[in-house]
């Protein structure tokens, strides 16, 4: 049985960790830890799984992940480089008396939540500068920068909520979860049946469905849908391919089905998604 809980090592005379992780140390399977995590992607592309959220990540993306919220940053290809600057801290290092101060109301509220969020473009650069400084600094200044990071995140409207109150009660994960996810990442662009994936997990179909829903908090086909829509989003924002071509390359054989599921997940059409991305990245907003 592989444990889901990851232990974060602290250097001597440090109350929180800030390290650069690069391939192969960047790779971590579906895991969680009691520390809050602030992660800045510096190299590589892939899929972010945070709680019940699935989406593509790219260099420059910044995520704030609550303690004990399971997550996995899976590289797009095994041979590519993945790297991130990652900060881990426990809520306890700030102290309950300190957090109860009226000046820290927003920070306290942020740390009470069990959420995962993605920081918006406007704040990304500010936080990135502070993180790089923390990585280089020693002593009291590290704590000052940490508080600045948390304060900015706790007060900004420039973020996207990826999960809300995701509950995970198990301390351990069945190794079948890793097999299922690995199988799914290899096959999600082709037709997949419940029998195929249940066989991978060595379970009956009903047992597998209950097991997957309990661990990932969504049905298996909703999970596959999220992977396919995430892949479509990557193609919409990184290529000039026609939307119909992207539909077929994302595992769909019906435009109507693709369009319906895309709007269900992203709340806008594929063309609107591409247009909004282009506007944000050309300063058109």
C-alpha cells in the first residue's frame, strides 16, 4: 500500500520550505500533505489534478493549494522537462493569536478553507518575484515575503477557484488509483469502456464505479470528459487548428457532443474560450 501523505522536509532553522523541483524530482503521483502549497510552474506543460479539478498547466501558472488537498501535476510527455518553484508551510507557524489579529482577518479566512485556486495573470508576476526572493533569502525576510504572498492572495479578486471544500478522509490510497489514472492518461483520446478500466483495477464494474467516485469525487466518465476538454483547451490556446479538427483530436466523433460537453465544463463555447484567451494574452482586457 502506497501512502498518499507526503512528508515535507525542512532545513535547519527554517519554519517553512521553498525549493525548486526539476525533473525527475518534479514528478509526484496523486498525493497530499498537511502543508499549504504555493506552486509556480517554471518549465514544462501537462495536466494539473487538484481535488476534483482537471486542467492544463504551463510555465508561469501559479496555484495555491490548501493543506491535505490531494493533487498531481502530470507532465505532458515522459521525456519532457518539468520544473516548479514550490513553497510549503503549515498554518501553525503563524500561531493562532497572530492569526486572530484584525489586520490578518483575510489571511485567516483564506487558511480556513479547503480550496485550490489558480492565481490570475495580474498577480502571478508579483507573487513570482516574492517566491524567487524567498528561495534566495535567509532569516526574517523570508517570513516577511511569505506574509506578503498570503496577504496578496487573500485579498485579490484575480483568481479562479478550482475546488471548493473538497473532502478527503482516507490517509492511504489504493495502488489501483495510480494504475487507473495512468491507464486513463494513455487512453482518454480513444474510446474507453468501464469493463476495460475495471479490469485494470481488478474490480467488478459496480465496485470500480463506487471506488473511483469515493477517491476522485466524480464518475469515471466525468473524469474522462474533463481530460478531453482539458486537451481541447490546450489545442485551442496553443495552435491555430480549426475547432472542428480539435473536436476530433480530443477524442470526440460528434461536434454536437463536443460542443455540449465543452460548454458544460467551461460555461462558454470553444470559440469564445479561444477568443478570451487571446484577449487576455494580448492585453485586450
